[in-house]
C-alpha cells in the first residue's frame, strides 16, 4: 500500500511540475504516459513472480524474483495466491490506465487565446 501511495504522489508531483513548466503545451496524455509505462512494467514484474511461485521447478520455494515485488510485498505471508491476487489487481490497473490514456488522446486541450495586437 505504501508503494502505491508513493507512486501516486510522485505522479501528482510530476504532473503538477509539468503543468507549471509547460502551461500552454501541457497535455494530459503526456502526463499519464509515465504512470502507464510504470504500471505495465510492474505488471510484468508481478507476472514473473506469480509464474515463479506456481512453477516449483524454477526454484526451491516461494521467493521474490523481481525488483518491484520487493517494494510491494512485506517480508512474510507470501503465497502463490497472494502473488496471483496482486498480479490480477495490477492487470486491472494497467488496463484502466491504458483505456484512460486512449480516451484522453481524443480530448483536445483548451488553449487560451491571447490578445490580438492592433
């Protein structure tokens, strides 16, 4: 949960700074793209952990095999069911972010019209 909150807070800071620096050129898709890419990378990482947990020939027991999984899971209580649950949640989040990104691509940003010089 702390990992998710950290990612969301960092994304809000990134989007705010992007808006402050590029006010006239700001677009929501450019702000959503890093969040979408990180979600897809985390989904792949969790999928790899789920695959390793369900295939006993890959290892001697259940363990963390990816970089992001170390931040998501606590030190105890690992199980194949827990890996699957987090993987399914991550797939859902990635799909929602992908659909949101695609829908936002169709929204045209409102540009402020400058005063005309006479």
